[in-house]
């Protein structure tokens, strides 16, 4: 009997190891595909991140243009955060919504008004592709958006345009402590793996998450991140509960993901942001990571070069 118990335990252990190894392997076929005609829309053929404000950036890779978490309200305007809570914007976007270049798709970490505001809901073309969480996708379809892809954690979509291919994978995210996160919209981070003739590039966008256990799986499955966009701000609900990374959490994430370069975003735009950017800068210096971080003011652009494939 004892031998059988030992034998069964060995089998279970072997299966667990095999299962874990299989889970860490990239999915060979994407769950979804999105093919964008190469000639439309015309875009700048560059590789860059332009910071517009909040969590909103224009991300360009070759001829592909991505808009993240679109928020184009102005200083003094308010967003609704749920349960009667509102927040006032402290800044203006660097670009007006109507001045945006043609966008191939919108990447939305979650459906909160400071990431997808009332102006965007009104003005964004209903045919614009949007990649987001499953629950957000369902709500957007009810609002009339017709090209929405909803992803669960670790699910992915392959986007193609001309000779550029992007494998976009939903990463774990949790908008605050467990009890509070259950009351807020589900959130996802995103890993973007670009490839084209010049080479490849991997970008991690954290989304409005805290650092918790599931985040530790990201560098195991996706090592070698080139650039990380970190949602900071130390957002506090009711002035008490922190639901986005503050300075200390941002440094923890920076150490965990270990990108070659990081850019903080989502740090000074609303009055619920209680951890200002200088706090993060100080924490980064004290951690000896200053050379890894680039700071962008609203409207500024960071340009990067694809990594040539190894020979």
C-alpha cells in the first residue's frame, strides 16, 4: 500500500511538472486574428511611443499605429469611477481627439472612464477594432462597437499589417486588493510581440494592476522584455485603498519584469493619483535602476529600434 502511495505521488508530481512546463510554452496558434489592409490607414513608418496623458499613448511600429486607453477629457472635467465616485482631471491631453492620426486599433486595459471616456464613447468610430478584456468587450458591443475582441488572461490575438506581425497577449492584472478589485472592472496587462523585416521588439504594458502573485508568471513565460510602460499614480479610492502601483510597487514591477527600458505613465492626471512621479524617480534612484527609466512629458516621444534577429 505504501509503495502504491509513493508511486502515485511520483506520477502526480511528474504530471504537475509537465503541465507547468506546457503552460509556460507559447501558444502555437493565436486565439484570434486581426488583419489590417496594408494601405489603410496611412501611418508614420517609425517605431515609437508618444505619451498623450494618463494611460493614453500612440504606439507605432512600422506602419502599425495603436492607441492605448483613450482618455481625451480636459483639465477640470470629471470621470465616473463607479459607486458614486468621481475624479477631476488635472491636465490636458497632449493631442486633441480630433487631431489623432489614423489608428489601426485601440488597446483597452479595462473599461473605466479615465481610460475610455465619454468623449471617446461618442466620437470613436463604431467599426474601430478594440482589443480588451472579455467583460469590457461585452459592454462595448452593447454600445454599438462592432469590431471588439475580448481576451482572458494568457489569451492572444495575432495582428498583421503589411510585413508587420504583432502577437498581443493578455497578461494578469488585478485592480487593487482582492476585496476591492472584485468591485472594479476586470483589468489586463498586455505583452506585445512585434516582428517585421527590420527585426522584433517586445513591449509590456502593465495596465492598472498591483504587483501580486500572478504577475510573477509573466517573466517566466515572456522573458527578455525590451520596453515596459508602467501605470503608476498610486490611485486611491476614498482616499484609503490603493488600486494602482505607487512608487514602491512600480520599482517592484520594474525589478520583476526586468525590461531593458521602462517608461512611467498614468501618474499625474487625476486627483485620485496620490503617488507623484518624483516619488517614483527617487525610488528608482535608490534602487540603482535610474539608467533603465526614460521619463516623458505629455506630448513627448520615445523612439526605439527593432532588435535584429540572432544569427
